[in-house]
C-alpha cells in the first residue's frame, strides 16, 4: 500500500485519473472507519489553504486538508467562526468533517455540516473535477452535490474544496448545568420559555443525566436567558470524552430514557443531544455482543447505531444508495468496504 | 420569468402534444377515479403553464391521485406507455418546473393535502405534498410553533412544490431554506418503487439523499410525503422600515448591520419603482424615496431590543432618511404585505415585466445595482428592484410593453445580462426560483460540462429512463447509457491557479 501526499488538487486528480487502484482518502484520521486493504492512500495533509475568505460576505472556501482549529483561528481574527464543534478540532480536517458528517453540541442551534456547507468541488473516481453549490449563501442552481458529499465517507468522490457559511462569534456565553436532570423535561422547559440555547448536551451518570445548556450571543440576551433558569448552576462546559472507540447512535428525542437503558450494557460514557436525538458512546473498547444487543433495542425504537465501520442493517433505500455509488464510482475503488453502500 | 398583465405577448411559446389514445386514458381514470383524470382540451388548458406564464405546453393527461399508491399506479402506467411525467403542486413556480412536456402525464398533488402527524416533543410534522405552506404554520400556530420557510407565495404554494424547488423566502437568511427544514421524504421512483429517505430520526446511516431530492425540481421522483422540522416561535420579533436616498446607502446599511454581528431574521430592500408599485397595490403610506429596507430581528426579547436598537443606529449612520417602527402587529403585517405583494404590484406600473432571480455576494449589492441601472439605461428599460438584501438574492424586475416585440426582445436580453453580472461577481443564476425550463440555457455559464455531467450521473442513479421532467434544468439532455468522457484540463487551467468557472 502506497501513501501519497499530493501538494495540489491537480496532483490528486492525476493520481485518481491513473485508475485501477482501490483508494482511501485520509484527513486527520479522527473518524476513519476500518476496512479491507487499499492500494493507495491519498492524504490531504498538504492541501491546507484558505482559498477565499470574505468576512463581509461571511463565506469561506478552504482546501480539504485544513484543520478545523486552524480555520477557526483565521476566522476569529475577523470575529467569526464556523459554527461546527466536532471532537479533536486540532486534528480533524474540513474535508474529513464533511465526509464523516462530524458534529458537536453546537448542532443544537446551527445544524450540521449540511446546514453550513454552501459549495463543494470534488474529484471523481476517474479524475474528473466537478463542483456543485456556489460561493454565495443562497443558490438553488443544479443538484445539491454539497449535501450528497456530507456523510459520504469518501465513497463517492475526493472532496477537494469546501465552501461554508460562517457566523459571527458570540459576544458572551454562559453554561448552565442541571445535575441529575431529565433531558426531555429540560427541552420542554426551554421551549415553553422560548429560550434559544446554542448547545444542549446530556452526559450519562451513574444515575440519570447531567444536562448542560450553553447560551451564546449578545450579552443582553444571554443574561436574560440565564436569569430565567435561576435554579440551575453555572458550570464549565464538560470535557470531551477521551479518544477511543466512539459509537454513534440516533433515536427520537423522546426516547432518551429508553436509549440510556439500551446502551447501559456498553458501560460507556453517553453523550446525548436532547433536542436532536443523536448521541455518542465512548469507551476504550466495546464488547461486540453488547453492541449488537444495544443496536437491536435501538432498532426496535426506530433508531440506529453505528460503530467502527459497522453500520447495522441496510435501510430500505439501499438499492437507490447503491445506484448513486455505482454511477459515481462504477469500479467501486473509493473507500471500499467503509460504508454500508 | 415573465409576468403578464392582461394582453398577449408575441414571443409566447406554446407546444401541443398528440392526444393520448382513449384506452390509455381509461386506465389512468381507473387508477385515480374518473373524476380526477382530465383529458378534454378545455380541462388540460388549466395546466398548460405554471407561474412562468409565457411558456405553455399541453399535457396528454392530468391525473390527481389521492395517495402514494395511486401515484405509484400512475407512474407505472406512464412508464408502460413510455410517457414523460411532470409533477405539479399549485403551479406557482416561477421557472417552469411544472411546465408540462407536450403530451406528458401531469401528476397534480393538490388532493394529497392531509397533515398526517404532529409531534411537538420531537419537533417534526409529517404532511402530504399538497398541503399549503401557510397551512402548516396555521395548524401548529395555536400551540406556539411554526414552519420557517416563507416564500412570498406561501398562501397558495404547496409543501411538495417547496421541496421540489428548495424554496426560500424572506426569513431564510436566519433560518435557512426548505432543505434545512426537511427531515425526510417519501419518494415514488421511476419504476414505481417507494423509498423513504431521511426521516424524523436524524442521521440514519446512508447518503443524504433527502438532501439531494430537495431542490431537484421534479427530476428524481415524486415526493408523496414530507417530514418537516417545526420550530417553537421566538419570544419576540422587532420590525423596522427605513428609507434612504438611494440603494447605495441602503446597501451600506445592510453590510454594516451584518458586520456588527447581527443575524437578522430578514432584511428586504426595495427601490423607488418597487415602493411606488407596493403603494399602489396595498395602500402602504411609504414615501417615494430612493430605497427602503424592511427588517426583522427575532429571538429572545432582550436580545431583540438590543439588536434592533443597534440595527436602527447602523441604518441612521449609513444615511437613513427616516426609520419607522410599526405601532402594532397590524401595522407590521401591512409593511410585510407591501413587501410580499411587490412582484404582483409591479403589474400596476407596467404592462409586462420579467422577474429575475440572481444571487451575488451581499457586499457587492450597491455596485451590482449600479451596474443593473446602467444596463437599464443602455437598453432604455425601467428596472424595479425588490429583493432579499441579507443574502444577496436580487429580484430585478425588467419592465416592458409586450405589444412591442422589439422591446420584449430587449427585455429578455437584458434580463439575461443581469444574470451574467451576477456570475461575474461570483454569484448564482438562481437563489430560489429554480432553473426549470427558464434557465437551463444559463447552466453552462455557471457550471462546467464536468459539473453538469456529475449532476446528470446523480439523475441517472434515480431515474435512468429520464422519465421525470425531462428537458428541465439541464441544457443538453443525455441518455443515462452515455458515458461522460474523462475530463482533460485545458493547458491554461493546468498552468495557472485558475479553475473552471
């Protein structure tokens, strides 16, 4: 297996155009699923430039290998940020974040990659360079290739450049914590009081959850919201889970309690985004039998669970998913065996 | 797109297909019920065009199914007969997305208007595609919830049409477009198979095909159910209306407001002609100045007080002549009515007009408006501007008299030139109206043939037979068997940093 670190997108394009090799695209390696051997790894390490940044337009276009933390430093100079906070920002690259649909608690307010991406350029399996979307925050011309790339795990094309909408940095932020709280009850309360947290995150404890809320924005609004939840203590935002096996899962937000019960046998720390019904279970190692059991219970609730390239049962749309893969990568050389398609 | 006040224009395009054989019509009638299958010429005429009224074509048959199963039956019948299929909601689209292909099977979704499920705790709603956009918010409004995308046609347009076009609206600056509020879709594919893409549970493994279907303009399948994200209403909304000597000062005000870190719910701009038209149509008492801004901020009350005060200050600093704050909800509603009826209102000051829908980076608004004014002078045509300033989505309305074919030709040409200005500034040929039949010819000016080939591959993955809405969006129809050649860069591209436009 060869590993190549192209110095330009054209070089990456030339490598793919040669054809006949099974290829894996590697960014920061923070979310790369395991899979069968490939012939060539293409690293995005040297593709780390900001191509265009116009603060007044709140739009930035970057190469895929740029690290999230590096971009955030660049944006912060102009009082802006990309409203995405997946784990390991020092390592995670923007191409990888798009490919893996990575996210953190800010998704509560700002949505996921798909809600922030406005344009993409890709190199297809045969070396063809193509783009979709645009450089303006609003465009509906053509099919939405940027969304197709979100969560495609490097199986459809090499994501070469990405254009994002960025947001102003908040003037002030405060974190509150409800220890031993019920995530669903807190969500109801937030909605009843018309509060608008930027982030909500529940972390499993021996008994129940600790639920964190972060309010961000102009000071007047942040303070007003803090005052409406006087019974909650101010707190630091919780530390991220230590690196290790990271299991993702999803279910309806109202199923928080059942989800916690289903995942209890994993003995892992659970993070749960209570407005979205998405979570992570983190542990050094995960017992496969416990994982399968948890998956069965989640599936019975209409939810799903994915771990380390094991995506669980095929969805009803698998035929259509395969058809998309087949059209864009007919020889099946991109990230073989890494995704359910 | 072209709007007409009564009186025919000369360049009207009308295509007639062959009538379908009776036995086939009978089979369609059996599938949906005879009362909902139209084949007589006077019935078909109603469906000859959508909001792009200057393009007309006669469908072979119009069917109005009441369920996913009936849609499946119609798709299968059309496939057997080798007929193209065009889906239609309320027909308010402005790019000809629901324009029939001559002799096609036109599937109208207007009878599928049930709200199937509302789940506040999980913040979603499941609806059929014929539900009217505004009825979604009306249904959940009493509980304090709403559906964010608000196209100006929201009192008549359908959710299915919104999904097809990825509709926006004034308030998508802060809240996003239809795609950001569509959690899942049920789609009938070309072969009659039904798939659920996405859904109320987020991020289930698989490609984001729901994200691809939204905005696909009816080319990938027929959506028969939609899971929408619904939002709790914000605690407060603050609106103000500010007037300026010209669009330059108004454009600068928009830039300053955004630069201050405020994300307004909406900022709309109107120039003199648009103001005059809105006054004539709705009776708002706006002064006839060079430009006006209508702005909403919403959210937590204290934050709104702060941001609206800052925004008013910014508007004044940028040269506002006057800032008005509505006294009550009724006055606020009237202000927004003035804005939302502006397109139609222009019909009061011109016999005919073309509505354009280009996008530019918002920092270029003042410059681009001057360029458009220059074009107007060169062509000797009036241009009214009423648009979403916050996201740079321009809607120049080119005014003309359709009785003069030369003037009409000039208007068409000038409207196209406006798109080229948008593209030169790094923008887009459409921000919310779609490509459809109207702008397919402009796609190669925004996208390379490799870009378009890649989109065609996606189309072929969904619909290898090219059954749905053929001829829309893409300038050159391609059969899915055709292999697009491997792209070879031009030497000038290899040598420089430059990439394809």
